[in-house]
């Protein structure tokens, strides 16, 4: 789709470009910006129809927005700001420097200014930072017919009209009515008769991850956000929740791979920003791994006597790490999806105990045969390595399964207790087991 | 919420239970089933109001459904089947044994039977297996007013009425109209004037992951599914897409931790089913890791001469594994979210080269100082270990960053090229580098 846009810009066929842009979807046009340099981005943006420009603008990345805004006149900028949905505008302003926000506030009305300031104060990842103010409000005393007329008059600029909010004179939220009901029900019923009073609402400071769970559990399309006095301050729509789900999952992936999470896309991140997010955990884990140096140091005479023992260390450690990662990943994901709770601690322990026995015995047996047949290792060495393997797999799985729950219990992110951390812990334990078994088996 | 239900069942206050159940949300009642044994599940289900029962039924797990169905009379079962949305019924039937499906088909009408058979044939994870048939269809020649009347008459049983589908006499999909437009536009306009002809549709066999991307990209609430002749066969709704997103992400997590993916919840899986999914990859990786045995074996005389070299092997291998996991995780996630494409291969390579230089030099320097100051290691050993560290971190990150893209290129799932696999590959390389540097540095 976007190739056509690039072609037209390349060939400077701007009249045709303007024509064809009208027929294109915002999301497709936005993709074209990914392929353009700053100069051509600005050119392309100039040729967008006024009403499409805001929609496309809300699809762009931070850097792309900054580039385009830097080349805009004040009036153009204000036009775009006015066309943006309120939540998209706030998202955009949050990324911009303070003096830019001042410029925007200066040209806003008193009321808008207050509202913008209020929304900019909501913490990132809170309900407040997700919500928009373009909703339909109704009164209890209206009839269905009056409500539909009210929607017809005011609905054009609303982000959604599929759920309407029934407010009293103090803007307290009294009920919800879906457009579905308004269309299906009789015209002369009162809103008070058709509205749902038993609705779910969230508070401005609630965390976005919890809000996403509510959307999933109740299959919602929108969720109202109220303040302490139960007054409606905004609504959250499902499209933003899908972004939240992706964002929270990406954070989990990054934490589980021992990185500081970031919302920046990989290809848009600077080299030093990427390095900075990776170094702290790598350092911490590297220093922790030096415990293993001490352990090997303590058993140096054993190694000196039976150097062949060293050969199996990498395999033992890799397998322990892999076995632990499997368990911790399943548990971390289960916690994230709400399938595993704190009180399932014992259940998880018992399951991992049993699963790890099965897995350990299978791996240990295969390894035993392999060492005897293919590596023609001495019997006592093969036994030492295989018994260690069974025991480390069991330790790894039990630790991997329970540490994420322990982390959750301590109000830490369970995702920290993933592969890298588990591997570091289990490696040290594996070595101790290995050398202990070796010394007694080999009579050292 | 569910605690109250358990309490009432416990105390056998069934009249009260029946009353209170009426006020509860389906998703909350479904949660109570998680805490009940088979006998009490059946009791609870009996006390549900008829219209709520189907809704709650669609929230239950496979095993819970089987338990409840096993205790149902034929008539009861048929009532539930009739109340279920078509996609939920198909989901349920897919889980049931063939003779159960036969029973259901026997009591269905000729037309229903054909439809059920057709839907059961769609492969898992295809558009066909996600879609439902409860949609509103309109005709081009209707006016907005007639369309709204048509919706009022037929809309009650539809899964959604927010997007309506304009079909010709052969059921070919000609356009979409949102309920938003129908409500906001003038009553006497024709549907042909207000419908969107430039809509996005998917085919029955399209993969659910692609479909989820389309929903995300275009912020859709529903998506029509058409057959080869462009006839509408069903629609997919956003609530099912959220489940798809969670399911696909869980699959990625599991593959990245070297497991066969499964949709079963952890706490509901059997011990052997859990073990079976973990053993194959662990075995494969274990056997691959024995390459390292050969490498260490080849350098046994070096180790014998300088036994202290063995002490740093675990730290080097852990750090290499962690560094590689970081890169592969970022790239795999980037590919899954569509942020990184095949043609970004070279960009990723260059970035990882530069990032890994920064990370490697920082880690190497810290390790050098640590070994000299805290472990009081000989200078040449400290240099050997630290130089190896820089080189393995660089190798790990470049391999970790590029292998997922290579896998994608070879039509494999990039998630396979995650931590465990990267660690196994990089460990072998790390050892070779380590001993090569050691032999030349230490003049062995």
C-alpha cells in the first residue's frame, strides 16, 4: 500500500498523491511515514486532507510527530490539536518538551487549559492516562427517543457512541445504556427504565494492567472512569486496551530476558539507550555468577585429580538453566493471565516436584546411556553426572516454579524471576551437588 | 464475589442462592466453578436462570463443561445449545468426543446440521474457527429508517449489531454500515449511500495471528469473513481477538522457554502432559550441549596445567547466555508485533554489533577490575577471561539478534531461536574462544 505513496513522492506527482491519499486508510498512510526521511515526511503530511491529518497523526511515532510538528505553523498545529481525540492529544503532549506544551496551552481556552493540565498529571499506566473525554452523556429523565435525538445531535465528535453514560446534575454516574438497547427498545421508555445501574467503573489512578483484566473478564468495549465522588471523568475504549495488553506483555518479555523494560521500538531506539537497558542486569548476574568461581575454586583439587569432570559442567548447567526457565516461564505467564494466584503456591510446588521427577529421570537415563555408549566414559563418572543431572533438574524446576510466586508475594514483578536469574541460582547449586556427589562417588 | 456462592452452597441455602445468582455477572459466577468439585458444580449449574446458563457455560473450562454436560438431560442440553452463540457452541463441540457431537447433530435441524459440520471442519487457529454467524444483514435498497427497523426486529439474537453487513441476493458482501452511521445519518438516505464499499475482509482459512494484526492496525471491532466467491460466511468480534492475542503470546513464551506450546492452563494440565511438553527440547538441547564436552576434552591438558581456568567457565557461559537472550527476546517480540521485518536483517546486525561492543567493553572492564582486586587473580588470567567475555558478549548478541530473523526467513517460528537455543550455540563458541585465547596468552 505505502509503496505507491513513496513512488508518487519520488516522482513528485503531488496532485495525484493528494487525490490518491483521500482513498487510503489512515493506518496504511501512517506506514508510509516509516519509510520516509524527515523532509519527505513533512511533504507527505502537507498533502493530507485536513480531516485525515489528525487521524494519521495519532498513528505516528514520537519522533515522526516531533519532526512534523517542528515544521508546522501555529495555526496548522492548532487545527490538528483540535481534530485529535482528547486522549490522543494528551498522549502526544506527554511526549513533548515543556515549552511546546506551554505554546499549546497558551492558545487553548481557559477550560481546555484546566482539563489538559489535569490530564497531564495522571501517572503513566493509570486509568487517567488512558481515558478520553469524548463520550455521550444522557439524563435519566430522557426517553429512548429523546436520547437517540441527543446522540444524533452530539455524537459526531464522540470517540464512541455505543455505550452512553447517564449522569445526574452533579455529573455523578448513575447508569450505562448501550446503543444496542436504545435501538432495540421502544422509543417511549425512559432511560431510567433501560439503563444498567449495576455497572463496573474504575478510578483515575487504577493501574492499566488491572483495567485490561477487567476488559477481558467481562468482554467490555468501554469502561467508565470516575473520581472519588463517583463523577464521570472519562472513558477507556477497547482499542487502547489492546495496546496496553501488547505493552504489558512486551514489558514481561523484556524483564524475563533481564532487561529494563522500555516502550521504545527496537529499531527506533538509540544504541546507548539499548545498551543502558541491558547492562545493569547483565552486570548483576555476572557478579552473582562469580559465586560459582568460589565453588569451583574450593573443589580445585577434585578437578585436578579428575579433569574429565570439568567436561560435563557446561552441559549440566545449560540443562539446569533450561529446565528452570521452562517452569518459571509457565508460572510467570500464568500469574500474568490471572490463572495462578498466590494461594496456589503449594499446588505449584507439588506439580513441579512431580513433573521434575519425570523429566529428570528421563534426561538422566538418556544421559547415562549416552555417556556409556557414545562417550565411553567410566561407569562412576557416568553415574555421577547422571545423578547430578536428575537432582539439578528437580531443583531447577522447583525453584523456577516457586520463586516467581514468592516475588509476587513480596510485591516484586514475578517476571524478574525468569530464566537468567533462575539459571544463576541453579548453576551454583548444581555445582555444589555435582562436586559433593563426585567426591563421595569417586572416593576423593 | 464467588465466596458468597460457595458459602450458600456449603450451607445448602439454595433458594437464596437462586435469588442472588440472578444479580450476578456471568464472568463472576463462572469463577465460582473454579473452586467447586464436580458434584457441587452440577448443583450450582442447576440453579442458574435459563438465559444466564448459556452465557456462564461459555465462560467455563473444557473439563467443567464436560462435567456439567454429563449430568444433563437431553432437553436441558438442547436448550443450552440453542442459547449459545454459534461460535461458542462450535468451540464447545470441538472439545467433545465424536459420539457426543453425533447426539447434538441428531437433534438439530437439517440446516443446522449442515452448518455445524461445515464449521467443525475449519482448522484450529483459522478465521473459520473464530467466526460467528449471528450478524445483521441489510440490503442496499433499504433506507436508513428501514434498516433500523430491520435491526429492531432481528437484532436481539445477534452477537453484535454495531456493524451491519450489506449483502446482495447471492449473499455477496457489498458493503459495511456501522450502527453509528445509521443513528447519526438522516432516516431517508439509502444504505447504498451510507455504506462503506472499501472494507477489509478475511478468508475462512486465514491465520488468526494475521487477523489479530489487522484488528490492531485498523482499530476494528469486527471483521467480516468471506468465502472464495466473496459471500459472507461469518464475522469475527474483538472479544475473540483478545483471546487470540493472549493465546499467541503464551505460545511465544512457551516456545521461547523451549517447550511445546499448549493452550491448557498450567493448573489444569496433567503431570505427564506437562512433562511431555518439556522433555523433547530439553533432550535436544542437552545432547547439543555435549558438544561442549568435546571442546573441553580437547583442551584437557590446558585445564590440567591451569586448573583455575575452569573456575570462570560458568560465569562466562551464563553471561554469554544472558547477553544472547536479551537480543533474541527483543527481536522475537519485535517480529511478533510487526515492528521488525525480514528486510531489517542488516539493520539489526549493525545495531547488535554496536550495542554489544558497548555492553561487552563495560562488562569486560568491570570483570577485569573485579578479578584483579577481589579475586587477586594473576594478570594474564584476568586478561584472558575479560577479553573472552567481551568477545562472547558480542558473539552472543549478534547471533541472538540475527538467528530469529533467519528462522523467520526459513518459515520457522522465530520464537525457537530464543534463550535456550542461543545459549547452547554461544556456549560452545565461548569455550573455543576461551581456550584459544588462553593457550596463546598463557603460552601453553
